[in-house]
């Protein structure tokens, strides 16, 4: 869902500052949810900003070149490690907390196979 426009936000703010109704009445008047009005006005009071907050986040891996080399060495030396063991070793050696799923994606991307000994 797209963020509400700056124009709409200005109209809501102006109506609120002119005390043209309660938050519930403003929500009905401008056809937005009460929670949007409440959160928008709280943010305006705390920061003075009316723009929408950025959405999404950085999805790039925390495992950069040095950590990937460490991962390669670990898996080639001992290819039967569990992902949790690799996770703990990375945290200990490189001081980086990385999720199991991120480790799995990185191993797949680097084409490093782990084979369990039976």
C-alpha cells in the first residue's frame, strides 16, 4: 500500500491544529483509519515531520568478502557442520550475528555443499 500524500497529511494536520474535530472525526472526514491519524499526529508532535517513514529495509547480506572466505574455509575443512554450528563460529570469529537462513542462502550462492556423514 502506498503512503498517503503530503497534501492529505497537510490537510489533516491543519484540521487538527484548527481543532475541527476529534481524531475519530478527522479519520472519518478524510477517509483514513483512526490508527493512521493517531500515529501521524504522535509522530508530528515528537519529531515535527509529516512525511511518510521510509518502508522496507536493507536486505543485503552481512557476510562480506572476509566472512565469505571464512565460511568457505570452514565448510571445506569440515563439510558436515550444522548451520547452527557455522552460525556460532561466525559469531565468535567475525563478531557478526547472522541468521540461519542467511547462511543457507550464502552457502547456496557460493555453491558450497555440506554433506552429513552417515
